């Protein structure tokens, strides 16, 4: 049994919650007292620093996760290695602050996978004047049930209208970061859509909307735009390609070293070698193009000069670019 870790965004989330409560004339919530919460942890006898990975039906082992960042050319700018039992969203803050401090003002957009799609992360990216590129993430609603998208929002009255055209009024903002909208119990009990809208234990509908809803909408608008589709498609050519090369060509599916420090140094060195290899290939490709360009332009000029000697009735100025 180990101590359950707190969210790295706990302070920021509480500030957003209290700002929302202040706008709705509610008392601010005090910081939550540290609870002595425990959770079970599997520990490897061979490498205690590693974490138990439980992904799908196949992957069940002790391992590490590398959280890497690359640019649009595929050059890896930095990586952080953590045990696999730590969620991606818990590592984002450390990785993002490190990269943003180094390249501040040069980052236009950031493309992330679905594991990083949370309200605090989208806000952290947008607050730095960077466009968050996020994929579509399915909701937890059961098939056939009414999800939050079925309820229409009225900005003037700060209320929602359900599929049965009844109004849900704002009640409070809870500590988990959700604004609660509720309908009258008598209306919900007589509603013909009750089975699709509420669980059998509920007596009235409580709609929970994240305090980061505006940031989620902003992210979805970018995702649906032509710019978002074009830029997010680069992930499969850049970071996914880097991870693919690392796993298949550099034996990245396992580590030769025990301990977080040694494994992290090994992966950082491997990524550095991959960057050097990529740079060498690009420089060689550029040198070859320049060499071919010079030889081809020289040949064309010689041929034209010989042809002009036979038929000198025009002057030709030629500009070549490859």
C-alpha cells in the first residue's frame, strides 16, 4: 500500500472553480485537507522503479513510459521517462514547462493524443498563446442514452433545455470542477424519456458541465478546422514515426538497464543519436541537390552557348532553382 498522489493541477483547478463560484454568488471553496488515502501498488523485485502497465488485454508488465516532444521535422526536443503506472496527464506539466521555457515564443501549435485531453491541460496550452490540437474523444454515455450534447445551452439565462423541452437551472459548482444544473423532481418523474436521461437510482436529472467547457469547445473548433486537420495529421509523420523507429530499429520495446535514472539516460542518448542520424541524412540530401543543381545548370549553359554560336539571333538569360 502506498500514498495516493495528488493531481499536479489541483491548485489551478481550485482557482478556476472559485472564480466560477464567485461569478454565481457562491462562497469559495477552501483547499482540501490532505487525506490519508492509500492504494495498492504492484512492485517489481527486479526493478522497483518501474510501474505496472495494464493496457488492454495483452499488455500486462512492469515498464516505463517515455513522454517525448518533437518538432514538425521529427527532431526530438526533449523527453521525460516515468513509470507506466502514472497517467499521461500527470506528466504533461513537467514536459510542457521544460519545452516552453526553452522555445518560448516559437511554438505555434501543440498536437497531443487523447490521453492528454483534459481541461487543465488545454487551458495551460491556450494561456501560452499556443493552439491546442486534440483528437476526438468519446464520451462515457451509454449507447442510446442522452449525452450532454443533447441539452441546449441558453447563455442569457445560464440554463439548459433538455430533449423534452424542460429547463435545467444552475445550482452549484462542486469541488470536482463541474457546474451542476438540475430540473424539478416532479417533471423528471413524469418525463417519457426518463429511462434514457437518468439512471434508475436518480429521482431528478443533474447535468454536470465542466468549468473548462469553453476550452473544450475551443479545442473542438480547432480540430474541425482545415488548419487543425492539416496540422494534426503531421503527428503520424513526426512523433509516431519517432516512436516507431525507436521501437523497431533501436530496440525500444525493452531496456537493458534497471532503475529510472539509467533507463532515462539510455533513452535520451538513443533519441540524441536518432536526431544526429536525421540531421546527417538531411545535410547529405541538401548537398546532393546542390551538387546536381550546379552540374545541371553548368551543362545547360554550355549547351546554350554552343547553340547560340551557330544561331546568334537572340540573347537568353537563364535562372535555375532546384
